């Protein structure tokens, strides 16, 4: 098999956002996808650091380049945990998922919920 060389495409995200923000409705749609965009940036960074192409990651995952491309496109696909684990392993990482408390506690927090959590 021929070795594939990874050459990232340059992308000025700040310039993209500045231009895109001029479009009506963009900011709201972008904000609604904030977590997905963060995940995609993490995935692209990990793949870049590993020096792998989408084709190489696909081969390691046992899937196709188009499937990897969909994974790396925010808002177009909701991958399973199994798929994210395979991607992480392919790029030399492990998947870590955590729940982060909101800055302001909700009114739904009650003494009984705290008691259940303490058990």
C-alpha cells in the first residue's frame, strides 16, 4: 500500500466567521451548533497531530473516507459513541466525555436530589 502524505488545507476561521456573521440568521445557527463545532475542531486537531489523512483514518476505522468526512462536518451527522471511540483510537487518542455543571444551578436542584446523589 502506498503511503499517503497529509497536507492540511489552510483555513482562517476568524476571517470565515467575520464574513459569515454578515449573513442573516448565521449567528443563531452557529451558536446552536457550538458544541458540535468544538468537537469537530478537536477531531481535526487530533487528526492533524497524528499526520493522517481522512483515507488513512477511514482504513484504521474500517470505514470509508466519506464516512470520516461526515464525522468531521459539524451539524451534518450525529455519530455514535462507538464511532467516536473508533475515530479517537485511529488518531492515537482516547475519547473522554464529561458532564460539566452549568454556571448557575437550576431551580430543579432539590435536597431530595442531593440525597439520592449521595447514596
